[in-house]
C-alpha cells in the first residue's frame, strides 16, 4: 500500500479474505473503522497502535488473547464474537 494511502485511510474492510494476520496495519495511523471479521486471524497485536480506532470488528476469527485491545482509548464498538477468547480481564478499561 502506498505510504500516502496508509496515512489517509480511515475505513478498512478486509472481511472474508482468509487473512491469518493483520501485519502492516499499524501503518494506517488514522484508521477509525476496521472490519476484519470472518478470517483466521489469531492475534490483534498490530491493532493496539491505532489509537484513532473507534470501531473494531474481529468476529469469527481464531483470537484467543485480546488483552492488547484494552489500550484503545477511543473505541466505541468492539465485536469479538465467535472467537476462542480465554480471558477478557484486560478489556475492563473499555467498559
């Protein structure tokens, strides 16, 4: 993705793409909406850098650890349904 596009991108829908990771997403610093549902993503670690995010949809993936998402201070919607999450304690700051 061209650097100028990475910095201006605000909405990204990569659902239903059989993605295994979100590597490189941290370059999209102004991203406000991310839909990466219905993939095979096992880690959301790159997402935590994106402090502009307001909505994150990671439903129907293979996530088991999501503690890093608790650091997203501007988040208004978080959909983690149908994953393999084992601990949601670190998400408490979002409540």
